[in-house]
C-alpha cells in the first residue's frame, strides 16, 4: 500500500521497497506467498497519516506488516507490505488501486 499524494514515480517504486523489507523480516510468510499465491496488488491511501493509521490497524489485528521510509523525502512513510491473509483482505478491501492518475 502506498500514498496517493506521492508523485507517480514514487507510487510505482515505494511498494517494492516495502515488499523487499517484508521478504527479509517475514521470510517464511514471503516464501509461502512466492510458492503458493504470487498475487500482487498495489493499493493506495490518501496520505502519510492514512498510511500510518493503516499500519497501526494491521498491527492491532496481528497482521504481519513491514514498512518503508524514503530517505530522499525526509524519511517519510511511503509504503507498507501486508501479509496475505483474510484479515488483510478485510482491512484493505475498501482501498483504491494505486497509480490511478496514470490513466
């Protein structure tokens, strides 16, 4: 999940950073996803506050989550990667796809 208020280039790249972090921090879950699922959806929220709120809600629900802060924009929270599970699907089901401005 990334932020709609970021430039399209950042929206395209930041989720990859979060996914790489997730692969390191939650290796077994990532490996299971890689072998059994492989679906990847990039969603978006309005801004950094909304992304931080989503991160906190995921942690409260015990969803495994990793995040990325971009050094080039003052270590702003730019993306999170969430464990593929039913709780994640219900938490993110109302979010928009990222890069909608790209048309």
